[in-house]
C-alpha cells in the first residue's frame, strides 16, 4: 500500500445531524490513533439544517484529512455509506453514525486487534446514551469469536471496523432497496465471507446516542420492511451455510430479532387484516427456514408463538400473546421424561398445536417429529393462502 494510506477511513453518513454532529466529529479528531493515520469521508445526505455547511467548516480546519460529499437525499443510511465506501482509502473502514461518538482509544484498540488477530471484522464495546444497546456480547475480549455459537450474531449494526480489502474483493455494498436491516445484511455477509471476527470488550469504543428529537436516521415505519429484512437475511444465511446445526444457530437471529416482535403484543392492537397480511408474509419464511434445530433453541413462549405462525393459527396466537401480556405464570405439566408449560391451547384437540411447542426442554428427536408434522401442515396452510382459501377467524383483540 502507498505510504500515505491511512489506517482507518471513518465513514459518516449525515442527515439533519445537528447539533449531534459536533460531538461526533470531535470524537474522531480526539482519537489517540493520531490524525495522520485517520481520514474522514463525510456524506451529507440532503440535509436541511446546516449539516453540510458544518462538515465543510470542519474539513477546512481539522488536522484529520476530511472529504465532504453533498448529495440528494437517498432515503436511508445505505446510500451515504455506499458513497463513502467508494471514496475510502484506508486499510480499514469504520461506519460512524453522525448522532453517535467514539471513545478516545476506540480506533487504536480496534486496529491493534485486527492487526494482531488477522481478523477482517472487529466489534468494539458499545453502550447506549439515552437508548438501549446490546449487552450480551461484551462479557470478554475475544481474538476470534465463533459467529455461530456466540452472541456476536446479535450485533449486526454497521458500527464496526471492517478490513477494506475484504469489501473490495467481494464488491460488498449496502442494499439500498431495503428500508431497514441493510446494515444487518452487510455485516453478516462480512462475518461469513471474512477471515474471523474479533471482540474488544474491555473498553467502551462506541456511544450509541438516542436523539432527543427522536429523528434517528435508521428509523422506518410499517411492518412490511421488517419481513423484507428477515427474508434477505435468511436467504443470505442459506446461501452461505449448508443445512445443519450452524445454519440453525445463525437463523436464530432473524427469527428472534426480526420476526418475533411482529407477533408480540402489537398484534393485540392491530386489525384482523394486518394480522392476516403478516401471516401471509411469514408463511414462505416459516415453510422454508423453520426447522427443529431453530425451534429447540428458543424459549418455550417464543417457540409457541412461532409455531402458531407456522401453522397459520391466528386465533390461537392471539390467545397466547394476550396470556403472555397478562404475565400469569403457566402451570407446569409433567409428562414421561418431559415437562411442559400449559399456555393456552395446550393439548386442545381443536387447536392441533403439538405438545413440543410447549415443552420446557424439548429433545431433538421429539421436536423433529413435531416439526415434520408442522411442516406438512404449514405447507398446506401456505398453499391455502396462495389460493385465497385461508383466513383468520374472528377474535377479540384483548
């Protein structure tokens, strides 16, 4: 590489980011890695609040080499990130949201880890400021994490260090057609294509800020984009990982993070028509990717809800969600070498939900048998939906 190649290109996509942008840029300028080893590629994505002007003022006075691009609004964070990627020159790239900021030693520690471990993606400990942030993956620093068994699969935001050569070699870009989840798709692809993932957990590298005005760049409305995101992520996993335990471990992420919230308490407030549409959107995903390996790794209540979705049972789903919202502990029922939680419709012949959906610790063999039966039924349900013959029964939303 040329001598003047920076270690890190910090890519900042900014849309109406004032006044948060001030602290964001100051945090890059304050990095202990040194201004000669960092460059900023800042993309103003059609701001109307002076963001672009401030970026140009900063570029004119900062010791950190800063390039500013002003473009028409792209409608999401993927557009400005892709623009920044095209211009980046560093050995690594780091995507920094304009609302957020870095710990002073963040880039130095992340680069040192990548150089030492030879890994292509490095996660730095993230904490929330006026908002929640994922916590389960920051218990310890790891030079090479298991992307299948560990919790790194639950942090797929773009705010990580990526080896630029990996991105260039595979022509990786953010999918701008997705209204949400484009960062998860990009990051998981890097996990799967790259040579290892590291975790820096002994220092807070990234501060994830909740804006007082609620105008986060990544916020989107509606539920349909969530299903688009789940579909894209599931297809990526299936394309890179053959059927089996490792695929099931990764599939947990889109099932738990993306699909389950769509069938939580929100369905009690939504119309029958919306629930029917959600079940239609979920049907092909459940038929293709819902396996016993995924099911047995879920908590009982989550497995039960997704079983109702797979079997196209809206009335039973509403009953289960309403019961969970009330918070009444279910009765524990002992069977032959198994225990169950007697949530609504447990052993109700009319409902036809298999016992293993209620099992506390389902055995692989039992869940496999139940899955085979559920898959047959789900296939029938999907064919019925396509033919317009299956519709949810009336149910009070309470």
